[in-house]
């Protein structure tokens, strides 16, 4: 029986190296890119070249051959440095996992190496305006033709479409016999004829933007279909655990980033002849955050370890719990850090107020807190399904 509660030596080395990369960029770089309407291209390509983006992609396809816990560590360390990269949750974690597990050899050879080295980004689109959290109501439809497929429909809140070469689209096909609709996954080039998008005016301050997408009779070749037409849902679920583990890691990273800033300020700011951190009203919420971040991280690491060991149901439970715990602590950490800074908490110079909207993100996307709680209520506690 193992008595180690820490991550492997290799993982800890990876964290150190990524933290050093993150420190060279940091929140000033991230916010400047957002405000000047630039992308984090330099950071993204450097992380790609160093092998961090592809750390969980199999080695034969240009990756590092690690697991989702390694990728989550990369995402967390960059967030701790003030660079929460949402597209890491999407491109290597969701799309990379689905292609690596269900793509054909040819699809893996085509799409994974550029993902691993950061030269291509893939968006992921499931959310539709009228379906929301209820993916049974998706209407984007792919009809079979002699040459392949014709895709029609639309998506909303899709991140990074402007940076992506392809979008992995969750659509539906009609069963040849019954006519019933079933989910299926398609890789759609962003420059395909009939694909258009419109940026959504979001309050989140980030270089990564959200878009409404339109598919107007988009012609796709046969091999745009990823995996089997008949196993769509199972394939989709393959991407869900990595997505939750990554979202949780981005959230614990953001929480740690905010806590670090608050602690530094509480040690230094002095208005009564001693640092404000000497007041328990300031110190205790920070101590509580330290505990809650650690709990959320442990749950996230447990989810990653179970996923790597192939226990999908166990990983699903831990990943949903981790996501709720991490989403809550991220929102509270940014809020508490702002309070610790007094007026400076709302001054742009201190770099906290900019994170306010983003700190709410993990409770909404990629799956809402309520849907994660529904999972725990139903599968962990055996309560009746409410929807
Ligand atoms: C910044 C950002 C980036 C995003 N990026 C992407 C992306 O790249 N790709 C993509 O596909 N999507 C993306 N999304 C969409 C995101 O996944 C959805 O917003 C999310 O799944 C919730 O769906 P909805 O907004 O339609 O909310 P709704 O489904 O309308 O839900 C509204 C509220 O009702 C609650 N609710 C709904 N159903 C239930 C229920 N059965 N029980 C209890 N409560 C319920 C929800 O939890 C929520 O609080 C992004 C969203 C944001 C904000």
C-alpha cells in the first residue's frame, strides 16, 4: 500500500518548469493581451514547443505520453502564474482526448501532432442556444450524402473559434432504420464554406473570446466523422472527465494565484502599526482558503489518478466533486483577495478586479455547478433524477 500523498517526482518537476515559464508571462501579459485585443500566442507556442500542451498526447503522435493529471498540472501552474488558459481545457484536454481515443490512425496522425506542438488549436462545440444544459435537445444535424456529410445548425458560447483551425462539433445523425437522432462528433475546419461566427460581447476579461457559430449546409468529407456514428454518446463522455479535471485545475490555479496576491499584500500593508495580516478578520479567511484550495486540489488529483487507472465511474464522481469544490473556492478566493486589498482591490493596477468575472466561470462552464451537483446527487447518493 502506498503512503505517498504527494504527486510523483516527475510531475513535481513538470510543475516547477511550467511555473518558471508562467512567471515569465504572468497576469500583466495576460491582461494586456486581452485589453489590446491580442492573443496569448507567444505563451501558447512556447508551451507547445516545450511539450507542455501535448504532455498527455501519446508519444507516437508527437506528445509526451503522460496522463490527464500532467496536463492538469500544466494548466494549474499557468493559472497560478496569472495566465488561466481556457483553451487548454478545450483543445488538448477535450478534443485531444476524444481524437486519441476514438480517431482512426489517419485522423490521429493528421490532427494530434499539431495539437501537441501548439501549432493548431481546436475548439469544441456542444452548447446550443435552445438546448443549454440539456444536450438531449441538440438540433445541429449532419445528413449523409454520397460524398460525406452536410452539417446544418448552430452553437453558442464557443471559445476560441477565432484562434482555431478546426472545431469538434457535437451534432446528430439520423438512424437509417428508425429515423431517431443520435449524437455524433465531427471535425469541421473553421475555413469551410458555410461556417460563420459572431463574437459575443462578454464581461470576462480574457484574450480568449466566445462566439455564436452558424453551420449553413457545410459539406464535410466522410472522414470528418470522429469515431463511430453509433457510439456518439460514449465518445462524448470520454471528453467529459478530462474537461472537468481541467476546469477544476484552472479554478484551483486561479484561487491560488488570488490567495498568493492577498497574502503578499496582507504581510506588507500596514495601517495600525502592524501588517493587516495580523488582524484575524483578514488572516482567517486566507487560512480557510489555503485549506479549501488544498482540499479541491486533492480531489482533482484523485480524479486524475482514477481516470489514468481506467476507473471511469470513480473518476466521474471525483471530477464532478472537484469541479464544484474548485469553482466555489476560485470565486471566494478572488472575492477575498479583493477585500484584503481594500480600495486597491478595485484598482486595475493590482490585477484583481479584472479576474472577477472569470472567477465565476468555473461554476458555469464547461458544465454548470448545478449539473455537477445533479451528478453527485444521483450517482453518489442514489437520489432520484430530477430532470
Ligand atoms: C466563458 C464561457 C466559455 C464557454 N465555452 C464553451 C465552449 O468552448 N464550448 C461549448 O460547447 N460551450 C461553452 N460554454 C457554454 C457553457 O458550457 C454553458 O454556458 C453551460 O453548459 C450552461 O449552459 P447554459 O448557459 O445554456 O445554461 P442553462 O442550461 O440555460 O442553465 C441556466 C441555469 O439553470 C441551471 N440548470 C439548468 N438545468 C438544470 C437542472 N436540470 N437542474 C438544476 N439546475 C439546472 C444551470 O445550472 C444554470 O445555473 C461557455 C460558456 C462560457 C460562459
